[in-house]
């Protein structure tokens, strides 16, 4: 059973400019999405890759939030970013690369009561993931959203898939916890044409939400353009999602 509320989170992998974000935000909000992915700080494999606009992104995004009333979901990559983000962010994201960063997890547990979207690392077992989640728990209220996003296996040898979609883990994690469990098909597949089928498969087995990367011009994206949906693909996905969830 899909739990309420349903978390449909969508937006660009990285906020690259005000123009790019506005164009993407327009069709995302028109689709009924209220949770917007805001990639301001980007942990990248290569130091030469685009790392995001940082706190500068929030100057124009917060104005848009006040105008259009959406929720900001944004990844925190270090304690030093917390002060700048706390004022603007509605849901903190802890990404896969920081799942084992227990110092950051304990810091967030002490310093915020906002919801935290917690991603499974691509190399973590389910017990490791759920134990790490305990570092973030707020005993006074349910503050966690668990997010599965694909794992690394031998399947990546000779495959176009970025990771192995851990769809079966949705069933197991939902059985082991009372927190909502959502799925990120963008990272799980790494290929835009596979995102929608994987997303709908996740909903079919009970995922409580989706995290989707979409941008107005994937071919020009500075980060993960290959897995990002364009406007047409995103609207097609929304049509499919509404067969499972009428309102989000």
C-alpha cells in the first residue's frame, strides 16, 4: 500500500542558472508537483565537474517559492552549508555519498526538526542503510523519508544502466520500517528512456513517492543530462503516475 502523503519530487539535478530553473519550474508546477528538487550543492566524482551554484541559487529560488508556494528539497553535503540552507530548505536531502558520513548525520539530528530525505548508498546493504537512518531519527516525530536509488552490481559491465534498480528493496524496506519509502529511477537507471518504466514499476510494488530529475534542456545540462527528462517526457510520466496516485 502506498502511504500518504505521496512524495513526488522533481526538478533539475543541478540548478545551473535562474533561467534554466524558471523554465523547469514552470512545467513541473503545472503538473501538480509541490516538492521541487533544488540541486544547489553537488558532490561530484571529478573536481573539474560543475559543483552547483551554492547559496547563490537560494537568492532567486526563495523568491520563486514565496510566489508559487512549493517545497524546496535540497542536498546538504557538509555542516558548513547548514546555516545558509536552513532558512530556505523545507526538506534536507542526505545523498548516497554521505550515507556513511555519521558526523553529518548526527549534526542534522541535533540541529534540525525538518524532514530529511535519506538516500541509500549504491554500495550499502539494507541493514547498513537502516542503521544509518537511526542516526537521523527524531524521537518526537516522524522526520525521515527513505529513498532507494539503485545499487552497484556486476550488471554495470557492458550495460547502459548506471546502476541496478533496487526495486525489490522497496518491499523489504517497507516491511522493516514505518517511514515512507520512495524511489529515484533517474539515478537507478541513468538513462532517460528507462526512467518512466522504472518509476511506474516502483509504484506498482508500493513506493510512497518518486524523485525525478528533469530539466528544460537535458542536452545542455552540466550535470546528469543523460538521465534527465525533458518537458515532454516528464508530462508523459505524470500521466502514468496519476493512474496510481490522483493527487500529489
